[in-house]
């Protein structure tokens, strides 16, 4: 195709997209207020959907649903099937509700940023099954990755690595949580911090794929290796399992390696007929670093594919791809190109054979491109705008169709020789609408549960009470236990989930309090457990306070300092009763700690304002909660 016809194809697809949006938007009438809905033929469906999603007062949900919070920088927790929001876990953004980002430790973790763009939560795994220990989440804005401990639902580590720009292809965990992925979405000059104009994009700009090592004992993350890549946009990823264990996969677009000023990447990045899936052998990368074959660049061990062979390959895929997903058995790698109405299935055994036979189409910056026809198993005509794929445990895959606003259910291989592939697309359900990601229960594990699917829709026009020009983000719960998919619930969240993960509730066993003697929890050396230990010490211009909080007082409850002093306050909540939290806020000083039972938090600040300032407990704790207060006097 000439560039011009390609542009026309692209324009035509855009028109189809707009039309499809319009049709779906018109087709879905806004629901009437509850009780105003007519009975009619819908009644039995509504009744069965209601029964399927109703969690009676006092009963618990079967699953946890962890939504990424997008540019809110947080994670939202809901239950399935009720879809009720039960918690928000702050990760990359301060959250006054839990005092996150106000005490010294969490403030330091945030590293001076007050937001992040969280896209893909990933659960830790043992033998390809979710083990309920940790949840990882990427930040697409500041190139970071975070770990949440599912024992207390709190962020424990936020990690930055050099040379990565916009970490989007993350956080995809390997089969035994050896590594979690990171990758560059928007290439920048290499090494980090280098200046090169965009007209040198093709040569000076680089991407990076990285393996972040996970400590099997405590989940601590450290940088394993980086691989230097051509300046493509590395988009979505997944880790292999079973026969594909040992490999990581990322889609990439803009294999044209262009950034033309005023040239519109949406057009320039869609010229080639195919883009790629990048495949990395992480065990080979690990070994290459151990063998001293990496160069240290800005402190990171970087592997150059020009010098180190057999660590990375490209697999051709329909242009402008988004999702790549590994099937539960690990044999099938599924990739989708947004501008192609098909999803491509690759066989890991064919991929391994092509590598062994050096069956390559070309080599790009030292990375061999596998021959498409040798590794492809099939192209499935799923529908318009395929993005992401999830699985049940029964041999079916579910692909989100952004343009069509639908979910397609299709059969994984084997297929009959020469068969019409349309017959393998077995069901389709419209969603409301413009779906992005979708997620099935335990969907990234080796044994998905095959009962629930959540469609994460990008738009949700009119299916909720109006709240002004910005509308809530929409998620729809779909029952996938039968042959036909059934929509059973509409739910809404804050901006803006991209991906989510669903784990069986009984795999999690969160603590009720931080027990005084539980060795699992790192205890602050500044914890105190009695009024006798409470004290204020002055060293020169520094005033340090060891404070104890309990129903319903603080000890000490008066702190006297001089203007300009550095003040350090450690507050321990000595309660050992569940949900007996105490807050510690100093008015007009922007200080807001929330201390869980058995926890100690520290805040350091300068007493810059003169006067008398009340401090008080912000978290309702007893009938005498209002009395839990004191004074901070600045002379
Ligand atoms: Cu929004 Cu995975 Cu970042 Cu697709 S991503 S939709
Ligand atoms: Cu302590 Cu309210």
C-alpha cells in the first residue's frame, strides 16, 4: 500500500469507530430510576442477574477485585459478585484518608511526586497460581513500580530504575514470582538524562525492557537486568507459564522508529503492515548479567543485543498492537493489533523451533525477527478493535473489542485444517461501552475459574445518576459460566481503571492488628508502649517527641517548641484491637497521620509558624474521640 491508501484505511477505521460508538450509545437507553423500569420480558433476566450478584447483608463476596486507578495513582478494591467498593489503596498519590504521603516513610516512598499513572496490577504467583502475597503495580508516568503487601493492603515499596521512560508494559509477574516486568513506552535518548533532538529519534532514542527481581522471602524488588532496544513504543506485556515459562512478551508499535515533529504519531506509526511482539528469555538475560556481559550504564546492568545473542527476538504481529496475553496452559500467545479485525495466536513450540532453526525474516539492532508464517498458529476474526484477551479454564479466550464495544468469546487451538475460522468465534456480548481491558477470575493464572468476567469500559454514558460533565468509569460484570455470556451488573468507579485482577477471597488472610510481638512486621525503633516511655527531648534546635496514643488521649498532650525548631514526632498507637485507629493532625501545619493498631508513624517538619495550634485525633475511635486532643505551642 502507498502511504496515502494506508492513511485512508486508517481514516476509514476511525470513521467505523465513531459510527460504532454512536450506534452503541443510541442502542443503550439510559436506565430509568429504580422502580420506574417496566416489567415485561426482562423480568426473569433481571431477577436471575439480581440473584447472581446479590450478597446479602452480613455475607461476604467470593473474590477480591483490584482495579488500577489510572492517573489517580491508586488501587480500588471491590468484591465480586457484589462489585461493592470496599477500600482504596494509595500507591503513587497521597491519600489523606489513610494519612498516606504525610508521614516521613510514605513521603519518602513517593519521592517528591504526588501522582502516578497506575495501569496494570499483577499478583504474585507460585507454580502459576495466585498465592495472595503481593500485588505489584506500574506507574506509566514516572517510570516506577510498586509493591503492596496483601497482609495489610499497604504500599511497601516504590522503585524507580534508570533508562526507562514511561513504564507501561508492567507489572507482569513470572510463574514463580522470580521477576516482574518493566518496559519503555515512550523511547527517550539513551542513557537517561542525555539530550538529543527528536530529529535524531531513529538513532539516539532507545527503549528498555527490564526484569525486576523479587525477593522470595519478603517481596523486595531490585533491578535484575535491562536490555537495550530500538526506539519503538513497548506497550503491553505478559509473562510465560508452563512451556513458555522463562519468557516475557511485550507488544510494540511505531516500528517505523519515527517521531516526526507535527507528523502525528497516530498516522506515522501505522505505516508498516506489521509491528512486533518482543520476546525476552529472562533466564538467558539473568545468566548474561551473571557472566559479566552487561555494561553498566547510569548504574544499571544493560545488555546490548548486538553483543549478546539469544536473549531477545521480535515476532511480527498485525500493526499497532496493544495486548499480548499468554493462555493458561502457556502454549498459546495471543496478540491483537488495534487496526486489524483479527487476533493472532502463536504456538510457543513453533517459536522455539524457529529460534533453533534460525528461521528469521531480518535482524533489527541485533534482534532477530522470527518468520511470521513459521510461528503463527492462526488469525481469529474476533471483530473490530481487538485489545486485550483473557481466559477461562475451559479452552476459551475472551477478547475486548474497543471499536465494536463488545466482548468476543472464541476457542483456543487446536483447529481443523482449512476450517473457516469464523466458526471458532462462538459468542459475542455488547458492553456499554468502548471497552478497554477485561479480566476474568484468576485470569492470569494457570487455572482461571471461568465464572466471572469484568469488562472495563472506557465510557459509560447515561447508565447512572448524572454527576455533571465528567462521568464515572464503568465496569460490567459478565457471567461466563455458560455457553452464552450474560451481563449481570453495572458498576462504577473513580478515574480511571485500565486493568484489574481478580483473586479468590480465601487466598488472602490480612492481619487484624499489628501485634506487638509479631516478627513479620518491621517495628519502628521509636515505638513506645506505655505512658512512662512517652517523652520530649531537645538537642540544640531539634525537638524529638515519642508520643503514645490510646483511647482516648495522647501522651504527651502538650508540645512546646521555638519558632524555627526542627520537630520530629513519633506516634505509636498501642491499641491491639481491630479498627481502633487513631489520627494525629496538627491544625494549620498540614500534618495528618493515621496510625493503625500497633503501628508507629513519624513526621519531621519545621515549626515555621508562631502561635498555638491544636492537635487532635481525626479517626473516630470511641465515645470520647472528641476529647482526644492537645496543643502544639510555638514560641
Ligand atoms: Cu489502558 Cu493496558 Cu495502559 Cu489497554 S492500557 S485499554
Ligand atoms: Cu483516637 Cu479518635
